[in-house]
């Protein structure tokens, strides 16, 4: 199986190559950029100015094609893998594709299966933070913050429903806490991949966290949440439009969020 996404596939491999592109000679670096563009153009599903990518590019099987819109499979991970290190202006096609992917992530709405990074609302929100950093267009930060508000409500609802939380980094509260803080600060570094060492929260931390590393997140999730709560007034509400079924799997919740009335995919 040939997978495409950031969690398990092509763009997950492209990401470290782009991060280290300066180590390549000019011809290999240009070839890397060209092949990234060609592969993603060839495999993208374009519709109404939006773009998403299927989980894999194998021979289609009978029945409906599985299409996902989450960091590990789909446009959010493509954007987080390329938006920071694929140079802006290198390829007009790539510039347009990344923006089209961002539009698809926004139109699809928050992720119903979770609020975390890997296949949840916070992970998709990082695509907006990356596009904000790449374009300096505040629209993307507004969208990231709208997703942050929704993710907090999802987190609270899931804790109430199950009576216990998820406390890990990649699908639980820790990842959400980092995302909320990045929405406050307007930063874009994906946890683990880019941002744990740089993270500095301006609050009193436990001993391990005074050095600015991950353990402090356990103690500062609530602080980040409190900071992020102030953003709700500034956030652009999600439109709640539905995404064409050819772009994202039709998996929707029955009603909108209690906080922001956003719909989920
Ligand atoms: Zn996942």
C-alpha cells in the first residue's frame, strides 16, 4: 500500500527532506521541490477551489473510496508538512494547492472523532497556523482560533461523556494544550516535530517545566485553556457549510457545538 499522509506516508517522508533542503546541492533541491509538486498535483482531489488527498494511491477497490480530512491522512498533514519549508514562490502550483487544501480543511469543519492532533480538531487547526505563518493573512489565524474554541468544547464533552480524559500528547489533552497556546501566541510549530523545546509558557511551572520542556504541559493545560477562552470573542465562527462528499468522507455529528455551533466532519 502506498500511503500519502503525514502520519504514515509520502508527505511524512517529504517533511524531513524539506527541513534539511539546505544540505542538498542545488540540483537535488530543485528536483525535490519539483517532485513534491508533481506528486501532490497528480494525487490531489480538486473541487470548487478546494483540495484534499486520499489516504493512499493504490488501485481503487470496489465500493466507496475512503476519504479522510485529518492530520495523519489528508490535506491538514500535507499543509503542516510543506507550508513551512517548501519556499513560497518556488511554485505557483504548490502555493495554490496549499491554500486550496486550507480552504478544504475549513469547509470540512472540526473533526468529530476527537479534539487531538493526529486525527482531531487541533491537528487540523495546525494547518491554519501554518498558512498564517506562510501568508501573514490573519484569516488563517482566525480560523485556527475558531477550531481551538471548538476543540475545547469537544474535550469537555468527551470528558463528561466518558468520565475520564485522554492525557497523551498526540490524541489527548497535552496536544490540545500546546495547540491552544500556539493559537494564543500565533505560532505554528507542530508538537514533537518542531515545538517542544521552544515552548515557553509565561506561567508558574513545576520544576521540570521551568526548563520549558513537555512535562510542564501537564500543569499548564488549564492555563492555556484560560488564555484561549479570551479568544472566543475574536474568533470567526465556522460557517457550518458542508463539504462535498468527493472531498471528505460524509461522517457528521447530529448537531452543532454548544459553544460555537460549528459542525464537524
Ligand atoms: Zn491519526
